[in-house]
C-alpha cells in the first residue's frame, strides 16, 4: 500500500511539527514560571526525553497486542491534542501549588526550584509519553507492510516535521496568534492526523493472526556497547543543547526567536548527520565508525569553546561593517552566530543514533527505537 505509506509518512511529519510547536510553547510558558531560561529549557527537555523514552518502552511491550496500529496511533494523537489544550490550565493550578508551598514551607531557592521542576515535569510527562508511543505503534504498521526501512523513514519524517514545527512556532504562529491560539492550531493538526490514520486503518486489512512483537526484537541478546553508545549520545546531545541555549542567551538574548533558532539549527544538524550516515556503505565497520564520530564530536565541542569566545566580537564587527540597523539584519547575525557554534557538533551528534539503527537493522532484523527530533 505505497499510497497509504506516504500518507503515514505525512502524518508523522505533522506529528513531529506539533511536538516541537508544543516544546517551544512550553519553554515559553515555563520561562514565566521559573524566571530563568535554563531551568525552563531543562524542565521541558527532561520531560520530553523522559516521556519519549517511557512511551517508547510501554508501546514496545504492548505492540504485540495491537491489531490495529493506525487506529491506535490516531487515538494517541487525539489524546495529545486534548491534553495539550489542558496544559495551560494545569500550569495555572501549579502556580497556586507553588504559592501554597512557599507560604507553608518557606523552602530555600534550591528546594523551591526542585519542587517547580518536579511538578512541571509531571504535567508534561503525560503528553510526551503519548508522543513517545507513536513511533513503535507506527513501526508496527510499517512492519506489516514489509517495508524494511520503516524506522529510518519514520525518523526522517519526524525530524523534518520537527524542524518545520520549531520555525513555524517561533517565527510565525506565536508572534501572529499568541500562545493559546498556537496551542489550538497544533491541537487541530493532531486531530487531523488522527482522522487520516483512523481512515487509513479502515482501508487496511488487519493481520490479527500475526501480531507484531517489537519487544522480542528489542530484547534479543545484544552487545552492551551499542546501548552505551545510544545512552552517551543522548546525554551529550541534550546537555549540549541546554548549554548552548544558556550561553547564547547571553549573546543573542532569551527571546522565543533565539530559542527557536537554537532548536532549529540543532535539529538541522541532526538531520544532516543522519543523511550523511544514510549515504555511507552499510557494510562498513560500525564500531570503527562510532569511534571516529565520537572523537570528532569531542574535538568539535572543544572547538566550539573557542568559537563562543569569538562570537561577541564577530557580531559587533559585522554589525558595524554592514551597517545593520533592522530587525531582519540583527536576526541574520544571530542565526550566523548560532550556526557557527552549533551546526558542526550537531551534525556529528546526528550520526550516532542512525549508526545504532544501522546496526540494529543489519544484525537484529526488524527493531524499533524512539528518537527526539531535538536528540
């Protein structure tokens, strides 16, 4: 069903877009709660990564019982839409809880920040867990269509949508519509995705006699090296994004535009890295490739420290030389600064998880991994 597969891919592009629209929105909203960009970004990213991991794990265990994966995916998207509409009200409720905690317990700064982190993270854990369940559920639909490159294709679609969603949220939707209307637009997209998915399920024959057991594919004996590579890659990737967001805040500001620039460049780098890996011969030694990529990543991160120190002078000199006096000119300088700092390390980081997927698909057959359009 090639046409159906294309529609599923389109759904996952839109799904990736809505996920990053929500991330930009929630970072903006939590910035008002925390009063510190780093804490807000860390909370959103922790909730996103934790939710994606939890949702992926739960869905992998339940995948063998799912006889209608597209219908399940559609229902998940509806759940994301409903909960996303509730998030602003939940944040208001949490504000009241914060006030009560402060009045009753008088906690110190660290304890109070921990309370805010935990409560805000718990609110965001539900929708991000639902988002994390989408890839394994859709992978089940692709596996039943005998598409051997399903996970790679879904990853590419999701990443493309994530880039579009970040740019749309930061530069179009939020400035033009505001927070609440942007949430409504994203929720409508979720509902549209669900309608398409459920409609496709009705046109697809169910193979209940051959349930897809993604969990068994995942738990086959494997070398712990690849799990460690994935774990280390995720740690370095997300911690780098938080660090870059924090440091660039002191140079290009802490606006939604600046945050969107950082996230979009980060995702573009990951996409380029994945594309470069896809072009390579899969028969190459994967351990050797991982070693080279990680070594180059370490060098690029050290180089980024030098670049960071040069960015303020570069911004001033270019601004004076080019007589920049408009918002678009300043925005272009901000994008250039962030690109010099982020793009090369992000490209290298983007190569790691696709290499793990190459190992998984080459040596273990059909397997599922949930990847963050921002990992």
